């Protein structure tokens, strides 16, 4: 099985071995030390500001998105959301459910985000902004430096979903002056699914999280931050994933974070070059994250190619959902266990089965 999917992704052999071990009892000083070390290493990789708070949440990325929103914002806020697909829409749904005041910049699936549009939102009293670094449903990467500067100039609390982009694109919390950054275990970290991590700046934690009345037992950040002071979580953590995280972060820091990102950049660039050179398939023109490539099928056979790769070759690429599913599928490049040879194999299969996708004989 080969996974060109945006989570779970192909795991390191060392992580697979660690995942197969018996989980230890976790209310011990030894496990607390592991948690504290993980928080310190994760903060280093994320480039968190001094005294940032780290929340270890045994939950999916969507749960972490919701937890961040309800801990940081209240009905007194006015939130701006960039919505270019399923995950921008998810931020909208969270705000709607919790009756938060928001305005959404809605994009068509293939519409590049125009940074200059932000000038239209300067004088509307926004206090928060929610943005996915990469809109995973389409692969579009937003101009985070421009967005961060807009938020800084207008005193807006920026909350970043970096779940897909972490360790694929450069996501530096301090450099972006972000109030919070959200990541998950099954993406660039290449761990098993089941945990998410939220880094919150000291200022946002003190002025927002500590002051807000959070109507949730499980998702209340103050409980997590208080317990993290002793290397614990308020509720049972995914012990095996924390063990995996400890050893994975140690390897990343030993080798260098940029080595990880460089490998992903190489895979993404090579796949896009080979796809253009050897097939008739195309890639949308908007800016792309390194984490995945959206592939456009002009004959609306995207779901068919996903099925053929899965059933005939045990290769998994990712279908899209909703109205774009007939003509778009996604190829993820998040794993360091994928090689140039794996890319060559996938491109050759796409070339060979091009009739399924284009209705033409591919003579390239």
C-alpha cells in the first residue's frame, strides 16, 4: 500500500515500531517528562513566541479548530474568515454553531485569493481572523505573510490552521505574529491519527482564554495549560501517539526541520513537472502548498481514477467532495517515506490510464 493521501500518511519505520508497543501508564513522573519534552521540541519546530502555551488535545483537527475558536473568541468579537473550500467552510460552521459574529470571504474552488481584497476590510472593526494556511480540499496556499501583516496592522488576533501545511510549508508562529496555530498528528508529523496540538501566544491566552467563559468541559484551554505545568493533560491522552511524537520530533530536530521541508518541496515540484511533461492532466493555476497537488480531469473522471489506482495497484490518492469531486482529485506529498521512484510510478500509471481521464490516447 502506498498513500498519496493528506493524512494518514506513510509513517517512518521507527514510528511504526513505536506504535506497536504496549502503552505505559501515564500518570507518572516519567511520562510527564516525555510530555514536557514534546511541548518544548514542538515549540521549537513551530517557532513559538516566548512563554507560549501548548495544548495537547486527544481529538481530531476539526475538534482543535473548534476548541481554538471557542477559547479565543466570544460574541463580542468580529471575525474574518477566508473560505476557499471545505476547511474554510468548517471555520464558518463552527462560528455559526457557537453564534459568533463573522464575515466570510468566499472564493470559488479555482479562484486565487487576491491579497488586495483585504484592504476592503480595514475599517470594519474586525478583532479576529481564521485562515487555513492551505485549503486542503483544493491545495490552495494563502499568502500568510500578507495576511499576518494585515492582522498586525489592524490589531486582529490571527488564528492559523496549519494542519496540512506543517512541515510541508514554512509555518513560523513568531514570524507571523499569530495568536494561535493548530496542527495534527497524522499530517506532516506522520504519526497515527488521534491528537491535535494548539500553540497559543501568552498574550492571547492571558487576555482571551483566561478571561472567556468557555462553555465546554473537554475543550477548556485553561485546564490543559494548568495540567501542562506538571506534564499532564486533564483527560486521558493518546499515550502511544505522544510516545511517537517524542521520537519523531527528536529525529526532526537532529536532522533539521528544513531537511524535512526540502524533501516535501522536492516531491511536490517533481510530481508537477512530470505530470505536465508526461500526461495531459493539468493543475489549477492558483498558488499551491507543497503538501499536495490538485489534479484536474477535463472529462469528469476523477473518481474513476481514484478507484482504479486503489483497486488495481493499492495506491491511494484522495478524492474531493461535493461539486468538485467529478473533476478534481488530490495527490499528497507529505511523507518523507515517499520517493522520486514512487512519484515516477504514479505518473506512469496516470499516463497509462489517461484514456480514463481525458478520453484521448496519450502519445506523449
